[in-house]
C-alpha cells in the first residue's frame, strides 16, 4: 500500500501563483507549444501503461483488460486526438455573414480561459484526470489537477510523472482530501470542472459562486434500463450484466436498475444467469477477475442497501469485507420504495423492478431526477422513440450500455441533477475556451450607421428601423405539434444519405452516358 503524500495546505496558494505566472508568460497561446505538451501527455501514458495498470489493480483490484479498454487506451487517444484536432479547433472563426455586421469584420477568437481547476473522482481515476487535462491543455490553459485521495496508487503516480513530462509552470497536481480541496475551492479560478457526486457538486458550486467562477459538473444518478418484452433478451442480459460488472459497478454510466415487463422478468433472470456462467467460468472472487469496492465505507454502504432490500436475491450476494469484495448480485421483484431504489447504487448490484408496461416505466423514471443515461433494449423504432422522447437524461442509448462517453464526436454530460456542461474531445476544448467576440469597425460605416448619434430625429428613428429584418407571416390556426426527438431527424439525414448513395450508385453503374443539368456524363466503364 502506497502512502499518498498530501500537498501541504499552506503551499496551495503558491502553486496556484506559479500556474498563473506560467499562463501569463503567454506560451500557451502558441499552438505548437500546446501540441508539444499533448504529445508529452500521450507518451507519458504510453511509457507507463504497466505502472498505471498496476496502480489501478492496487487501488480497485481492476482486471488489466478493463483498465486498458476503459481508461488507459481512451486517455491516450484523447491526448492524441486533441493533438490532431487543436489546429482546427483553435482557429479564429468568422461570424456568419450578416448584411448589418459584415463591414465590421466580426470574428470569434478561441482564447484559453486561464488557470483552471480539475477535481476528479476515484472510479476512473486515470481517464477522468487525463481526458479533461488533454482538453484544457489543447485550449491553452494552465491546469491544477486534484485527483481522488481514494485511489492513492494512481494519484501518487500522477504526482511523480506529471512534473517529469509536462511544463511544471502550466500543470500541477495537488493531492489530498477534504481540507486540501476546500483550500483549493477558496481560491478564484477561471473554470472548475468537478466530476463526482451531486452532494460534493453542491459544495463546489457554492464555493465557485463566491468568485463567480464558471463551473462544469459531471455528476451521477440512477440510470434506468427499459426492456421491450420483444427484444433480444439474451443480448440485453449480456450487455447489461457487463455494464454492471465492469469496475464492480463503480461507473457513472452503469445501468443502475432495470424496468422489466412483469411477464418477462424470469426469462431475463435466466438470461442473466447464462451470461454470468459465461463471463466467470472460475470463481468471480478470484483476484484479478473482478474489481473490488474502493473503500471499506463503499463496501458497507452497498452491504447496507442489500441487507435492507425487500427484493429476492437470485444471483450472487457473496461478500468478503476484508477484500471489499461483493459478487455481481441480481435482485428481482424490487419495489420502487426499496433501499436499492433510493440512491445511486455505484456497486455490482442490479435491482430488477417489474412493471406493467412501458407507460408505467416512463412514469416512474419521470418521477425521479433526470439520470445521466436512459438505456433501452428494443428492436422496435417506435418503442425506442417513445422512451427517448418522453424522458430526459444526459444520453439516450439503445441496445448498449456504459460506453457512450468513449464514442468519438459525442458530447458527454448530464442534465439537471446528473450534471451540467459537456466534455470529451472537442467538447472539452470548448468547455475550457472563451469565445472572444471581436470586430474592427471602419470609419466610413458612420455614413450608414450615423443615425445612432444624437440628436435623435424622426429621420434617424426611421433609419434605425430600416436595419431590422421583417418577421415571417403571423401564424394561423393551432401550432403543429411533433413529439419526434432529434434522433428522428438523424434518421431522416441517414435517409437522405442512402438516397444520395443510391443515386450515385445508379449513375456509376449505368452503361450509357447520361445527361445531368445539361452536362453529359460518360461512366468510367465506357470511357
Ligand atoms: P466524491 O464526490 O466523493 O469525490 C470526488 C472528488 O471530490 C475527490 O477528488 C474528493 O477529494 C473531492 N471531495 C470529496 N469530498 C469533498 C468535500 N467535502 N469538499 C471538497 N471536495 C471534496 O465522488 P466519488 O465518490 O469519488 O465519485 C462518485 C460519483 O461520481 C458518483 O455519483 C458517480 O456517478 C459520479 N461520477 C460522474 C462522472 C461523470 O462524468 N458524470 C464520472 C465518474 C463519476
């Protein structure tokens, strides 16, 4: 067991001052400098894969495949993709053309916010530090990283490696618990990204409000799974069980509970049993096969939830306090007022809540906080659409669980109590970037906009009205309502794509020259 060295509280202001001087030196304005730091970050991870895997195994008992697939690989790719994307992301943008504004050459500069604070949780201690760090560096900020004290091996490794690979005047690590984080939160920052529980999220928000510091909160919640009785139950069971087992259920996007039509509950349980047998042919308690709970407190909290459940344990239930082991545990016939339904489980326990139908399931989800994810297992487009359009959540995922934060190009974030703000990839860059609006107005423009200067006359009032655009016709009759969610238009987009592909394929496959818009096209096979 490593002894995590906490940063002395009295040094914290000095560390922040160093970062501020580093930022003010202006070297992060240079994109090449940012790219150098990003490559250093990527190589820091690549050079230390083994040590990171060992640290994660020591802190969480995590099997190496999970560490590689869910943390180290994605962190390396986030640094690499930020390196590849930053030239484009940081480019000054011209404002869209507007007849009233174009002469002033309006542009948007992508400027770093300044010195930012990243506070990370224990459950994915590498990815939730490294991915935001990559985005903050790409955006040109100086960064103070506060990893979790609950993962001492990973956090000490960061304290050792980061100063060796990255500019110490631009990236610093503060290790510690509540007193150290409280001190950090007493100071003004240019942005705070907090990932963790809603309870601490409230503390962070209140502290940030004192300095009017902008905050992004990446929180958790109870992410439900809807089961369509006609779905592929074996596939659903396999994926849901995996989502619950990976990192012993300590995943913010883990399926928290399953809403199953009463008549298919037993079929679903049997499918889970099959998957359980396939996943763990040897004992699941074998070291290196299944992650452990992070702390004795986490173990006792989940044990307490299970001790008090009114449901029936149908799989698992084995525990070992000494090693903080809780086997994957499936509980069926769980009522909605159960101990397992009052808080985010964040452990390897899956309650199954039988419901009459999808309407009852939607009503239940809507009577609780908006979760980080809503999962649906169904092959029926109308069923998926019904659930997605009538619920709210950070993400809406069909026939998959957990991995949506790793899909390139998708924003990751919650809504309401599951968080605010978006990260991963360019979204992290955007979070740490100030859009600085700028224009440069020529003197001759006053020939057109001169009406704005006093004395105000009837003529100048009329001139001021001439620059307004006319409104579209007044609406007649009741509004048309359309419940379709954005994914409806995604479907339409794909429809157009396939239509276009069809047209091109037809043209490409023609054996005769064709005339399109007056021009003659001769297919390659003829010409
Ligand atoms: P946590 O809130 O206990 O700890 C996170 C960080 O907050 C740590 O660095 C810790 O030192 C600091 N902290 C703890 N108590 C504090 C206090 N009183 N004052 C100031 N700082 C304090 O969270 P956790 O238990 O490590 O993480 C679990 C939660 O995080 C779950 O709810 C999970 O869903 C959520 N989570 C969300 C995401 C996401 O991206 N949305 C990702 C991972 C985890």
